[in-house]
């Protein structure tokens, strides 16, 4: 765990570049594979990973011709997705990652096919946990049962009305939405009508777990969440303009 967290901290200031193949099978899309110059960023919450995942070192493999150490991350509780990360042995940053369903079916994967001779310096601000957001959320949606290990990590207004809360167990990301309308049924989406509106939960969990999280929600009163919108808006972690880059 210490070695893996050290590599993820290193990735906040150093990033490999080259040719990356990105395959996303969940949620389904018409063109599941595309090319990129860098690994798509995953908002790792380093304080949550040790609480919710066990880590094992699974040997060494070459990625894009470079030796890497393979780490397997398995949820300690619940049915969250499993992850595999390949960490460059010299640069100590990820060169590939994979998200899998509990039955080991691939959900998404990103891996370098070719890598440049040297990584570049970046400033990827680490995500933070807004203090007090969890109790405020549970008060706003009484009866909500957050999946095992999952914490609210951000909140924003939706253009079509309602709020969207980002949830995380340290690696996996979920969306909890309050909205005036429902959403079409699909794998990875639970929707429940509450009063005059709807609550959705979207993420890589078995349908039964998504449905159970919302099954007892009996009210939606989001007035107490308004103070957290300012906190989220002031956090530039997901703003591309805030992620400065320089060459070594």
C-alpha cells in the first residue's frame, strides 16, 4: 500500500506521455476504444484507498517496452469494481490501469502503447473531502444508504435543475443526482421517484446494490447542501485551466 500511494502522489507532479489506447466498455458506447496522449486522469482519494481496498503486488510486466510493477486492488467490503495499476519501476508513475467488475469482466482499461523518452512535469491538485458534506447529504435525503466505503466528495448544480454529487470510495466514482425528471433505465443506473422529483444513482455496482441505496429514500430537501456549492466551485481540481504543465 505504501509503495502504491507513493506512486500516486508522484503522479500528481509527473506524467508520462506518448500513445495510449483507452477502452471503455462501461458505460457502453458506440466506439469503445480511442487513442490519447496520456492516461485519462482518475481522481484518486489517497486517504480513502487504505480504508476500502486491499493491495497486493502481482509481479512485473512490460508496458510499452518499460518494466512495471503490477498492483491489484480488491475492495475490502461490498461489491465495488476491482482495479489493476501498472507502475513504472523507474519513474514511479502509472503506465496503465484497468477497472473490472467483481466477476473480473473488463469495464475500462487505459495503457500506453508507446511512451516518450521522459515524463513531463504537471500540477494535478489532489482532490479533497469537503468536511461535513456526508452528514448534510444524509440529512437532505433521509433513508439514503450509501454503498460500502463510499463518501461524497463534491457537489455541483445541474443545468437542467437539481444537484449532482460526486461519490468515491477512493478510486471508483459514482454520481448521485436529484432532478425534476427521471432517467431511462440502463445498466449501472438506479432511479427512484421521491415527492415531486427523482433521485438517481449511477456507477459500476451491481443493479441490486444501486437499487438498495435508494430504496428507502423518503424525502428530498437539498437546502442544507447549498453551502457546499461554494466549496466545490472553489476547488479547481477538475478545471483544465488549473493544471499547469511544464517540460522537464
